[in-house]
């Protein structure tokens, strides 16, 4: 069955500089596909969080590893997939960043932020791939 998504793929190095590249890619994707401004901020922040996690935690800043970014677009729906070459993680056992003993920690909020900004998140391939779903 053929997908009705328009798909745009990118490959990024596992470097901090790639995080800035994500903003440029999302800006271009927004312009090319007439994505509503109201959705832009959520896509940008959630994707930046996911790419940051993939670089830092997935690929452990290993410059020999890549981050794979895929934008899928169709009327009223965007799916942004981020995949790293790391070992994955157990997303079900992440501590709650809003719990009293975690509230003052400076890390551990990325997935919580993504969940707050997306309509749906899928973790695949043992946590090596994340799909951010946005509807409008």
C-alpha cells in the first residue's frame, strides 16, 4: 500500500552543531508545506529536544554515528521521525520530572516536553527511533 505522505529525509552528524541545523530544516519544511504558524513552535521545540537526546544520549556524541531525521506530511498531519545509532533506552522507566524528588533537577525533561507538545509519540526499535505526531 502506497503512503500518501510527502516525505523529506535528512542525515545529520552527531554533533552539537546539528541542533542548529534542525531549526533551519524545520523552517524550510514549514515554508515548503505551508505549515501553520501555530504548529511551528511545537514542531521546532519537540524535534530539537529529540535530536538533542539522540546526539547526547543515543549516540553519546560519537561523531562517527548519524542522526536520521524524516519529515512526513499530509493534509492536517505531520510526523517527524528521529533515529539514532545508539543502543536505545527504556522509555517506560523514565522518572517523572514533575515528581517532588525530581522537580529541581536540570535534566530529564526532554521526553516530558515532547509529550506536552505533540499529539502522540511513538517509541520504536527499543527507543532508538521516536516519531512525533502533530495534527491540525
